[in-house]
C-alpha cells in the first residue's frame, strides 16, 4: 500500500479529503442558514431573464451538437484510460511497445478522421 | 533542502507512543482536514485578490485599494458579505440536484488539491496512480456544473451548463494527453515519483521538443478546462449573464467562485508538477555554487512560486485575447490540439525509446 504523510495509507487520506470537502460545504451552508435573512415574494422565485418574464418552458431544446461531442469524448476518454498503463511502462517495452500502440492509435485517429469527414466536428 | 517528512514522522511516532494507533490516526486525520480547509480557503482568497490586482494593473487601474493596505482585506469583506446573503431557490428548481451541485464542484477541487505535492515530504494523497486519480477526480467538476445548470430551471443556466460540459470534457482530453506525454517520459504515474524523476533537470528541459509542445497544449487546454477567459463561454456575461450559476445566490454562488479560483491554482500546480519540476529547485549541471543557493530556498516556496507564475500566464491570457465562440473553441480542440496531442505522444515515445532525451 502507498504510505503518505504521517505514515497513513493514501486510501484513508482520500477519505479524509472527501469528508473535508463535504464538511466545508455543509459548515458554510449551516452558517449561512443561521445568519442569512429569508423573505418570500412571488417574483423572486421566477427565473432570472433580465427583467422580462420567462416565455414558455425553461427546459428548452438545445443543439444536438453537444451530444455528438459527448459521444466523441466518450471514445477518446476510454482510449486515454487504456493508454495510461502503457505510458507508464513504455520505456521498458522498447520499439515493440511503440509499434503495437501505433496500431491502436492509428485505429483511433481513423475514427476521429471519420467523424471529421462526416461533419460531426462542424458546428452548423 | 528541508524534508518535512522528518517532522511528520516524528509527530507520528510521538502520538503512537502515548496513545493507541487508531486514535493517533484519527488525530492526524483531523489535523490534515483542518490544514486542508485553512490552506484551501486562504489560497482561494489570495487568488481572488491576485486576479483582481493583476487585471487592474493590466488595465492601468489600481484595483481594490480601500479596505486594508493595498486592499488586501477586500476579499475577506467580500467573502463575509457572500456568507450573509440569502440563499434563494426558484419555484421550479430541482431542489436535490440544486443542492448537490456545489458539493460536487467543491469535492472535485478539494480532492485534486490534496494530491498536489507542496514540498519535500509534504504531500497528502500519494497513490502510485496519482496522476490518473487527479484527472479522474477533476472530472467530477463537470458533473457539478451540468447539474447546476440543469437543476436551476432557467434558460441561461441550461445553455451555460451545456457549453460548460462540452468545453470541459473536450479540453480534459487534451489535458490528459499532455500529462500522458510526460508520464511516458517519467515512466511512473506516482506524483512523488514524477517529482523525484526531475531531480537533475525539469521535464520541460529534459524532454526537449515534445515536452515543450505538451506544455503549450496543456496551458491552452487547462485555461479552457477551468472556464477562464478567453474561453469563459459557460459564463459569458454579456450573453448568459452568469452562465451556469446565474440562479445561485449567497454562499451557494460562493462555492462555485471558490472552486473556480482553486481550479486555477490546481491546473497551475499540475503544470508546475509535470513540466517545471514540482518543488524541485532549478539546477544547472556544472554550476555547483548556483545549485547550492537554489537548494537553500525552501521547497514550498519553489512550488508556490512556479504555480503562481503559471497562474499569472493564464490570467494574462484572459486580458490579452477576446473571447472565442463555442464552435471556434471546439474546432480548435478537436481539429488542432487533439491530433497534435496524439502525434506528440508518439513523438515522445520515440524520443524516450531511443533515448534522445537528456
């Protein structure tokens, strides 16, 4: 196990940092809840649109382009997950490791080129 | 160079000598938590002042001057004011997700903050997959921003969140790839391992051409990932008023604000860690006198100095370039940064495999 500061295991310290983050937000919210004023008016509960009342639904339609980029991201994110272990040991793998990863990278670049060619990267 | 590990080990032994192990671990955990909160808050306040002052000087203004000497207490006044403001929830908000979003944003920055190496023996989380962990937890922030915009039930926040999501996930890839390039050079994913690998020379000098390309890609992508100008589309104030946090008020907004400035520090810290040697001093091979003087400067100062320097460059970007459009940003990321990043990894691998680096 990886031992870090004070000789504590890193997993424990990760939990400590996690609880610290939650604690920070919770404590600040409790303080704000105790000292902040509260009032209620109907207008205040409306969404902010520079003074004009909202027209129609707030959950409006949005461009499908965002979704396409999310799909592309998914592909390349998984790729980075696969590449990281290779990156850590590629020094000892030598030219063979480079060659085998070149095939992997080549397939991915083909994928990107396909998306590019099909116009997925175009914001029309 | 002073090793803080000596102090912490001595303290650990002292505690273990007088009390059972679990109690000692608990006390140490509490100390770490308090230190984390203190450093987190102080650093965020410092960064708010740092940016306000820098942006004022770039525009030939003085910036905050009234509260305290050179306005240094202005940030405390602002934070206190934010704390006593009312927390407003709109009629149609999704209450649970609305409350959850600030937690996710703060957690993402807190966890990646705890990974940074502050000095010799002064690092909290040190996994052997540290770099990977860091990228993974910083990705949590995107979910926070998407939830914030979605749950607020306002058109501005929805558009801001979608833009933020598209921009942050895209640029995260380039950040991960330039970090991966340096992992290839270092041969390890552990943060302390990467710092110690730069004992003789910083990676930006060691890995010559690919390291410099990776550094430039990292700077651009990190600026975009932290939603800072010229890539501050999710909160472009003249289009979306405040973007994804339009409907947040009081300390709820304060969390996003804190996390944003902390993220600036974190990406600068990662740049300092991956390219500029973390807390390692600047050494020139051969100049022993110079190296000894550099060794004399404490490691914490080295790390903070490098991080503040990178932050200065990122703030400088904001006041030099006009804001880009979302299609320009995504085209830049997917058509330029990303293919160059992939090519750069291959180049770095060739350099490392054939031993052409220093």
